[in-house]
C-alpha cells in the first residue's frame, strides 16, 4: 500500500490548517421512524428514481452507531467533523422544535467537543421536510423564511458549541439537479423551476446568515458550493461559448450572487418566462459577508455547443475515471482555485468535500483501495499548489467518513474511508483510511518555527 504523504514544509501542515471528514444526515442516519418524512423519502418511494431501489430508512444506522462513529473519527486523528442536521428530525410541522431530535445533535456535538474536535455543521444537505414540499418546496418563497426560522431555533440552542456553520450544501444540486433536471428529489423539471428554486435557496442562505450571526457571534458562518471548472471540447468559438454558458449556468449562478450581488450574463439567454422572480432587495440579502466559503471539488466539466445553441456536457472517455464516471483531473482543481482567487474577492476557503467512489472489494477485513489513495494524494498536491500560489485555503475534508447513501445511485457507489457492510452495519477500515490516519499522525513530526 502506498502512503498518503505531504512534504514536511507543506502549507497543509501549517498549525492552523485543519483536516476533517464529512457526512450528511440523510446519507448516514437511518432511523426514519424517529423523524418526519423528507423529500428524499418520497422520491425513493417512486419508480425509477434510485438505481438500486434503495432508500434512507436505515442507511448506516448512524443514529444507533453514533458513538462508534465518533470513535472512528477520533481514531483517524482528524481535527474536524463536518455533518448536517436533519431538518425533519429537529422540527415539527407546526414550526416548533422537536426536542428529542435536537437532543441527538446536542449529545453528538458535546461528545465531539469532549474529544477536542472542531464541529462544522451544515444546516441543509437536501432533506427538506415533505410538509414544506407539499406547499411548493423551494419553489415557494416562504420556504426560505421557514429555513431561517429553523436555523434560528436550532442555533439558539447549539449556538457557539459549533465552530462553523454552513447554511446550505451545494445549492446547485438542491436547485438544479432537484427542480430542473429531475434527477434528485423532488424530481421536478424545467428551467423556470430550477432557476426559481435556486434563487429561493440563495435567499434562504442570506436570511439564515443573519440569524446565525446574531445567535452565534463566535462561530464562523458560510456556505458550501460545488466547484465545476469548465473546459471546451475543442478550440472552436462555439465550444468556447458553450463552456462560458455552461460554467455560468451551473457554477457562477451560485457564486456570483454571493460575492457580486448579481446573476451571470447567461440570464440574458433565458426567456422572460424562464427567469426567476427576484424581489427588490433580494440580491443584497443574499450577498451577506461570509466568514468562509466551502468548495466541493470532484471533477471538471467538458462542454460543447449543442444543436439548439445551448451547452452540452460531454461524457468523459473511459479510462481515468472514478466509479461515478467522473474524470480524475486534480490539476483542474488547482487552476480553478487560482482563477477564483483572481476573479472574486474571496473569503478564506475550505475544501469541504473531495474524494472518490471506487469499486471497493472486501477481502476478509481488508479493502485495498489504492485507487482512492492515489486520488487523495493527487488532490493534496493540487490543494498544496493552489496554496503555494497564494490561495487562502484553511482546511480539507475528505468525502466521506464512511460509505453511505449516494442519492440517486443508492448504495451502489462507495465514497467512504470506512467500508460499511450494510447487512451487518459493520465498519471496516479501508487502506485509504489507514493512509489518511498515518498522514495525519505524521504531522506530529513537523516542527513549526
Ligand atoms: O455524496 C455527495 C454529497 O452528498 C454532496 N457532494 C457530492 C457527494 C458525492 O456525490
């Protein structure tokens, strides 16, 4: 097994650079009977939505195994744990707190704190309560206010126990994949739906930022977005134009409102009916000052111009791909981080997700996932290169602590450092987990001047 290594003078070994692991509520928790339904429960129950016809009813049964899972986090030696709170677990449909649900997170947070871990809490990782979807979900502006109310009640209780709050995880997925492409819950389609849902998500972010700042003055507050660097298939003017359109529509649509108070110019290519309804003052509300921005990077997008004058994403050739069919391109990560740093007045950044689904095979108690170790290694080099170029990156979170429910692909794709046997709920260390642990332990040999 090759190691995960960083040179001793690596900026990622700076004293204040943090390493962590990440998960999300619906993907790991299970115990569906102890919370309200969310849009993913409904979506999973529909035909042809989840490739293995599974659901989140049990998942990694984290609600029952959380103490064991915290021990894994401690044994890995990471500095921080990033997880999400399940809105339908902590709120009743009448807008009051579900004390039992909240008690779970308070216990989890207190236990992590007692072990000296930093806590990164995501308030929305896609599990919208179904009762809100029944009223229109993210197409309904009121959902943004309901989100702020939920954040208010929860943060009044967990407050500064948390080191960093992120309002939303990947509004691109929660807006575009869910309300425009129909491949994520609630499975709606159409440009207007996608643009409107995305706008309301961003509005929800802005409203929640104000609430979280008020309730948690010592915590850092920010948002997590997907980074999708765009590359043109050919040098043709059409493909270059398609790349700009695609990158604007899928990526800048989510970062420009946060940092520039506006949507990108691809808006002009939409008909009036397709554009989102934006009320006066919305853009200023969305563009709240951020303590940090989290970037989730997995791969790049290659674009070509479609026959209809709209961009198309090109499916990568077989070869250098993860199990998701995603091309492994660490250098695109470096390039993108440096470009973003030049284009925007960025707050400090975290890499809040990076990792790979691989075709893991369990042989006894060993999962020899050298391919995942190689993925991490090449992306460490990419992060380091961006930092060397002056980009302010404060931490790196591996996705994911453990295998889990990979949304429309169910349990067929494994992203974990820790292998989950879904029959027995046994947790087994993969080679990549051992390599991550050893790399983290090697920090003890680094001397800081
Ligand atoms: O599993 C997801 C996660 O929920 C959000 N970011 C991407 C991961 C891999 O697809």
